[in-house]
């Protein structure tokens, strides 16, 4: 099954998992097969290879582009966090790819609610993205994280990023309390704000189309994520 088909199947799973939807998850065809394939995609190393390929393309672009910019251009790289800079795999897997909105996090038996997991600060580095990050810093490119995580998770998120090896970012943008609107609109607005600070965003990398839509970056780089979808 192609990655696109897996994404479609998982999107259906998420929809079916919403309380207001009539169709129970068990009615979806081949759901167990899809989940087995999702785990195999991760565990086989194919997922990591796909991440590394895209991050490598971003790195090549950043290095080449930064070298052509005139002095004082203030080039910048924008990175998403979840499934871009940090991996939430233990949480995704123990929840059988469901999204748990509230409660605690039991990583041995599940469930593990996303906010509780994020507050633990235990997400693992996505190594190709850390390599890209270091390449960017070495090329004099400022790095900004823009995440859909809420502002209340700032300290835990920063601690997790540092533990994963990210150091010296120019900005860490989280969602303000009570913020409305789509992820795409929020992220687009934040990139525009970075530009008004005098930066030229030469690259934007994320695992969701909503990380990348809306412009305000010279190039976008889309990482694979067949595990969940954020509109
Ligand atoms: Mg993400």
C-alpha cells in the first residue's frame, strides 16, 4: 500500500474515532492490516530513510541558498516540532494511533494523552532534522520552531528540544491560549511575523501540509507522516 493510501486510511480512522461520527472504527475495512503496515513502515527503517531524504534535500538547498544571499539578509529556517524535529512514536504506538486528548500517560499499557506526554519532555530526536538544524546554524541561518503545541507547554517543549540536541534557536513559537483558526492560518501568520523582524525564510519543513501552506517561505519540504493528519 502506498503512503498516500495509508494516510487516507488513517484519516478515515481518525474521523471514525470522533465521538460524533456514527461509523465505529471496527467497521472500517482492513484497519488491522493498515495498522500493521504503519508499524512496519516505521520499524523497517523506511520511514527514517524517507525523513532523511527530505531533510537532506532541505540541507542542500539551505547551504546553497545561504551562500548566495547578500550580507545582512538574515536567512531563516522554519521547523515544525512534532514528527518533524521530535518523534512521538511511543505515544502514537501505545494509543494504537488514536488521539487521546486528556488524562494521564501510561506508556506501558496506555492510554497516553498527548498533553501529558508532551509535558514529560521525552520525545526522541529526529536525527536527520537535527543534522539539518546544525547545517543551518553552521551556514549562518537562524532557526525558528513553530508548533501547534500550546503556550503552556513552552518549558517542557524547550527542555525536550535541548535534551534532543537542539541548541541556539532564534525563536520558539507556540499557540497562544484561546487562539482560534486553522493550523495553516496560525503558522502562516507566524512566518509573516518572522519576516517582519527582518528575516528571509529560505526554507520551511514540516510533516503536515498545514505546516507548509500559505507561502512566506522560499521553499517548503514535506516529511512523511502517515500516522495522523492535522488540517
Ligand atoms: Mg508536526
